[in-house]
C-alpha cells in the first residue's frame, strides 16, 4: 500500500475515532490503529511461530537421527525465508508508524484535529463541521455525511474493496475540500 493510500486509511480511522468520542478528547491508540489496518503483529507472530516450529522439529529429528542432510538444508532455507519475512513485516510496520505519525501531524497542522497538553486528541470545529457536511457538488451526492460514508467503508467486509477502489481517498479529499 502506498503512503498516500495509508494516509487516507489512517485519516479515516482517526476521524472515526475522534468523531465517536466528540467532544471528549481521547488518546489515539497508535498501535491499535496500525493493527486494525495491517494485522502486522498477528502476521509477525504467525511467521515466528512457523520458524520456531521448523527449528524445534529439526532439532528433535536431528537428536533422534530421523532427518537427512537434504531435509536439514531445506529446513535452514525455510527458516531463513521466514526470518526474512519477519524482518520485512517489521520494516513495513515501522513505515506504517511513520505514516500514521505524519497523518496525525498533518491533521493537527491543518486544524482538523487538536492535541491537548495530555497528548489527547479532539476534532476541532472545522473537522467536526466538515465530517457532518453533505457535499452535493462532489462525489457524495446523497444525504449521507462524510463520516457515515467513512464508517461504512471501514466495516471489515468493505475495507479491502474501499482501499482498492480509492473510496478512502475520495472521502478524505471531500472532507478536506469542504
């Protein structure tokens, strides 16, 4: 997923979180926001579990003399591949963390969101107003507000399709244009 796509998904998640709590400032659970989008920790755990299982099985079979040199080499290759995938997933997650931080900074700088002295966030009047507008001249032409459209797109059964078709980009752009 490109940074711009990640931005629109994270902006949608932040808007949804802050709209739900409005007007009460809340902390943004960054790790949970990233996990909601990527399931990266789950992927890392699964990859590490597979690697550990191969290592353990190889060790046991080696101790009881039930493994050939070819099987040991295949196990080493599989372990190496899994370690590489774990590193890639960690890198992907670190990039997501940077994009999320950039997204939050952008929303604060553009005054859609404010951060209080305790590190809690709240929609500003500007952000709240934009999310409640109905944009007749843009892509949203029915009586549904942007926040209602964002929430609908964030539903698990629609999420992947919304990312692929650019729904988030369109909705977030409409919110900023308001």
